[in-house]
C-alpha cells in the first residue's frame, strides 16, 4: 500500500482524527477500489469541502481537475459523486449534521453536472 496508507492508518487511530476524511489515492486503496501504492495522504474535513466550494466555484474546481488530469471525464466524475451514498454515516466519521451537509452538497453537484 505504500507509506501514505500507513500514515493514514496511524492518523485515523488517533482521537484527534475525528471529523477528518481521507481522499485521493489513499481513500481508493483503503476501500480496495484500486491496487496500487501511494506516497501521500489527502485529508479534508467537511468544513474544508464547504470552504473550497466557497473559495473556488465548482466550474473552477472542474477546470483545475482537467488541468491536473488530461483524461478527466465529467460523466465519470458525476458517477463517482453518486457512489458516496454507499458509505454509512458511521463510515464517514463525521457528525450527523456534517454528514447531512456533505451528502446534500454532493447530491446537488451531481444533479447540476447531469442536467448540464
């Protein structure tokens, strides 16, 4: 899994990790969605997601995604957002309020993407 996965496991064993989630390659590895290693850990909180959306409009985030990944596919991204519902509230390790906000944020964004 690589050093990133080990660091993430150590971080989430701490009480102070409450309210954080892991993203990127480490998240995919942790859920056994990919078989590769990672050297970094992308951590965020629900507040970070809201702040990011407030600082960068969604269309700018999508532009930045295209800059970082020439193969970025908007339809695939919308589909991936739709898979968030398969995680239970407990798996998200957030307060009930934050879980509701996170789920609504991504439901709304997915709908925006699908309806163009």
